[in-house]
C-alpha cells in the first residue's frame, strides 16, 4: 500500500459498530428489516463501485452476480438442505468464476458498448431460470436447527451478518484504493493505452476487478435470499437490481468506498418506506423515486453526495507523501550494455491500414547509449513505427529484435517490462492523478515492493527536475511539465530504451532547450533514446544519428550533418519543385 | 428437422415482425447516430406507444368508420406527435442541461452522464406507468389479430402457411414508416442538416447549424418513431409497464448488427433479428427465444470485438 490506510480502516470499523449500536435502539421488526437491507444493497453497490467507480467501466449487469448468488443459496437450501453458512462463502467463488466467464468476452468492449453487453447477461439468466421452472423459490423454515441454517429468532442476527459483510467489502475496497491494484484501476479509467505503456497488464487487472466485484455481488445476493426468503427471477435478475447498484453508487459518490454506503443509507430507507406506505395506492412509486433520484443527482451534483460534500467543506485529499531520502539508484535499468552490438534491430517491418502503407519494409538498427532521431514528413509512418516497437500494433511482416530477443507480437505491457518505455505524440498523462502518482504507475509495474517503487519515483522526478511539482495534479501542468512528466513516468519503469514521440512538439523555444537538456542526459544514464521530431533545428541539437522516414520507407540513416545534405532527404522534405528551382538558381 | 412448412411459417412470421423491429431500431439508431448517446429509455418509449394505441384505437373508432386495419394505422400515426412532444421535453429539460453541467468534463464523461440519465428516465417512466395503469397485462383486441390469410406454398402439393392479419398490417405499416424516414433523412433539407450534425458537429456549427436544436429534433424524432413501432407491436403483443425490457436487447442487437451509426442499416438489422427470433423457436423452447437473441448479441461482439461502430484503431 502506498498510502496510509490504518486511520480509514479504524473509521470503517467504528462506523460498523456505531451502525450496530443504532440497531439496538430499534425494536420494530420492519425497521430492523430495513436496517438489514441497507448493508446488503450497500454490498451490491460496493461491488459495482470496484468496476464502475475505480475502473470506470459502467455495468448494467450486476444483477447477474447478485441473482446467481441468491439462486445458489436458495436452491442448495431448498433441494439439499445445505446451510447458507456454507453456501454464502461458496457464492463468493461462484461470483468470481462468473466474473471471469463474463469478463473474458465482455472486456473486449469499452464504454457504452461494455455497459450494454453487460445488460444481456442478467436478462438471459432471467429467462433461463424461468424456463427451468424456478418461477419462485423459497427457503424452508428449519425449526429443528434454526441457527445451523442461519435462521435467527431475533432479526438483529441477520443485521450483524449483513453489517459484517459490508465492513469486509469496505475494507477490501480500502485495500484496493491504496494499493497497486487501485493504481492500476485508476490508470485504466483515465487512459487504458497509457496504462499498458506504463507496464500494467490491463487485461489481467480488469479480470481481477471483475472477479472481486462478482464475488461481492454474489455474496450480497446469497445473503439477500436468506433474509427475504422468497425470490423470483425478476426480483433478483431484473433490471432494477442492476440499476439499484449503479444508482446507489452514483448517488452516494463513485470511486470511494463511502459513496455506495452513503447511497444505500439514504435511498434504501426512502424507497422501502415509500413502497410500504404508498405501495398500495401507488405501486411502483419506489422506482419513480429511484429514477428521479439519479436524474436529479446527475444534474445537480454529478459526482454524488460524497464528492459534493467534500467540495463544499473544502476537504482535499492528502497528496501522496514521497520519502525524503531514498537510496541513490540509476534511473536506467543498470544492465550493462555491450557498447558495440545494436540494442534494437528492426528488419523488414511492413504495416498497411486498408490501402495505406504506413510502413514498407523498414530496416534499421539502434546503437546503445545514443540518441537516434527519426524525421520525416507528416504521414511518413513515424508514430506507426513506435506503435509497432512498443506492441500497440502488430506488423504485417518483419521482426523487431530487442537486446537479442524477438519482441514482435508481444503485448505492450510485456515489452514495457522488458525495458522499452515510450511517450506519446499527444501527451497521455493521467489527468486526475498527481505528478507523483503518475510516475508511481510507471514505477510500480516493475518494482518488487512499494518502497522500491517510491524510490524509483523520487529518482525519476529528480532526473527531470519535477520534484517540486510532485503534489500537483497532472491535469493542471504546463506543456513543458507534461512532457517532462511523461519522460519521468517512462523512466520510473527503468527502461534501457526510450521511445519519445514528438516530445518537443508545441513547446516554446526556452522550454525546448530545457527538455533537450534532459533528453541529452539520458544516454549517460545508460538509456538509449529514439526520438521523433519535426523541427530539424531541435533535432540537430539533440540526435547523435538521424533516420529519415518517407512514405513508410527508410530513406537514409547517418550522422545528422550528412543526412541533411542528402538530396533525397531534401526532396522528401521540401519537394522536387523546390529542388529544381534552387538547382537552377 | 422442422418441415418446410413450419420453417416457411417461421420465416414469414419473422419478416412480418422484423419490419416493426426494424422501425424501433431506427428510433434508437437515429438518437445514437446523431447525438452519440445510447438511449436507455428506448423500451419505455415503446411501452408508451403501446398504451397510447390502447386508448387511441377505441377513441378513433368512436368518431369514424373504417376497417380495423385503418384504425390501427391511424392510431399509430396519432402516437407520433404525442411522443415527439415527450422526447422534445425530455431533451430540453434533462439532456440539454446535462451538457452544460458536464461542459468541461470531456465528451466521454458527458456521454456517460447522458447514458445514465436515460437509465433514470427509463426507470421513472416504467414505474410511473405502473402507478397510472397498474400491473395488469393489457392487449389490444381487434378482429385483425384473430384472422389470418392462408397462403399456398408454391411448388408443393398442399403446403400452406398462414398470414396473421395483424402481423400483415404491422409489416406494411412498419415498412411504410421506414421508407418515409429514409426519404426524410436522405432527401430533405432537415435530413441533410441532421446528417451533417452527426458527421461533424463542430463543422456543422460553422455552417450555422444549431446543434442543440438538431439534437433535440433527433431525440424527439427517435422517440416518436419508437412510439409508433410500439403502437404497431401492441396489436399482437400483450403488454404491461415493464414490457420495454423485452425489447431493449432486440433493439440494441439490431442496431449493432446494422452498423451503429447507420440509420437504414438499423432497419435491416431489426429485420434479421425478427427472423432469428422467430426461427429460433424451431429448435428452442419458446421461453428461450430472447435468449437466442442474447447469444447472437454476445457472439456479434465476440466476432467483431471493436463492434460495428466504425473507428477501431486509436491513434496514440
């Protein structure tokens, strides 16, 4: 964990105890039922929050997990007399498995399409359970051994279990928020590709999030049926169940474990009381209120109650504290490089998008501890080349060999882990994270523990002279700082090869000098650099060798001063008319 | 193996119902294509169209004489302005103000907020109808739904399939409405401005097109079309306030199948879904005919992971 969590863990436990103490004051069994339903719906909302809040994948299908958990517990008790004491923990496994099975195909989609696809699962299950003849299933009374079957004479018994499970889910959420898990999810939410390039195996983290989320939702469903006793497919698999998970979270505040709990504590009692008191004359009134609640909060306080209140009270999250003194460590990988052999061999790389040949049979070597500049007119294939080198794009043919290993076809996060870092033409920092957290994402994908990750972060920030800006939000940086931050994030992964995609674009003259100074220091730290740049002037100051790309072909490579005099290069850059006119004059 | 007769019967039923599925898919595709917002309340607009027809058909029948086919089509037509007004108000009152709230949050976030607000509208509408109309299952009884034309299958001895008249009427009406929309989108000035808005909102603004107004028209038009489709489906499908859910996946699948941005593609997508749904009953129990559509939906997404939504490669 990279942030203090003990204070919040204590707060969570105190909150749970206070909640239970409050239920002691309630004697009416109906109100006790509501007091038990609140933590159950909070559980479901907490589960939704892991996917929808932390990772930013809105799901309309959490009823699938909830319903599976409910039906598993009900069917085991109904048919085989197996106690919920055994089956509720079992539903956690069931939920995780369902999460993986659902996640595998569905994570190929993003945004709206992910949300829509998720909708299909609970609805399909609803029809399937109806077709199987489970229009209604109930949990039989076990008068001979009620306690062994989780049946209490005092309804507070259920309440204690529900609150305990809710606390468990809150603590799980806390751990996620403060650990590498959460950092990966936040990074995915803000920019999936940047997260991959920073070295996170995003596919695996997504699956883990879905498994944990499914686990919690299924447990919520399992406990729900123990309390409600009778369920029907629409009551657990219906859209309103999924919608409730989403609405409670967004109403309370997504992306924090307090949000779902606040949402459940405000909306669940309101909805239940309305249903009981007005349900006779106005059936469906609770749905109207839920629907209008989400419309109102989206319009009035889009972040939900928690974030709105924090904004109102002026509470800011404490920025990540970096250790003051860290062991000195080279920013590069520290792996000794054979100075003669090329670190990167590119052979015959071709890539076409439809009819456009972005790269044709590109061949070149990159020598270690040097700066290779790649120039070429717009559309020459420069960024596509980087996309091939760092695994975003698979080439149609050819191979890339890095430090003696063929890396073509490997996934981006693997390539990043092997020591190839990159920055982007349009800078892709994580705007909602601080500078230090941004760099930490790059550090932690490869570090063995948090202390090493923090040390790498401190060193990388110092290398690019951003130490003072560590606590600033990345969304509020100047152009120069954003470019340096991207370099620092890549450096924190301790690369041997760094691909810088138009790092100097859009900078003022002074800023360019600043950034070039940082780039020039990289080979000395044992890092080989490949730099894409448009302006010849800056390139001549920076690169040791130049490579000219035109229409996807390598036109020439060589020392900067030779390359700029090459007639073929001048023609590619300035056109043959220019050549002709100046030849005459 | 099902006989030729039952297969043809299912196929014809599929085409009949497919026309009206196509129409509702157009409603969804229009809203998505132009606003880039997936409307969750689509099923509820359909449901409102069904209730509108329920009250409208007797009202129309009381003031004029004519065949029940005519009554049904008139009722469907009369639904359009009602739902157009509702769509117009929902956009002006909820979706448009939302755009202001999220003006600085970026396009993706603002679209997500709109998506979620349509979920709120959906839940509020279905339950408001529960309050207003109760949970009773309603159906519209016209002589149409209980009569059928027998059709002889060519090149067979005594093969015969039946054409339910209610289905035939919805087929013809659905196809006519779809054709009218095709004309509206492709051959009128309004259609041209709508398409320009869909293609590039910023460029459209430079051409003095009022984007807000175009979005409002698109949303209202999509709502109206879906309502009309609902009025037609109601002739042969019993309904209650939560009926929308039976149709949302049909609509989403049809739209994905047809190509997310394409409006007439959505019609053919809906048609294919109608055929798949009806033919699935040849091999699957009838309760699972919607599951067959879910399978098609998920399979579609698996085979084309980027979906049929156009841009697949993102530039780094």
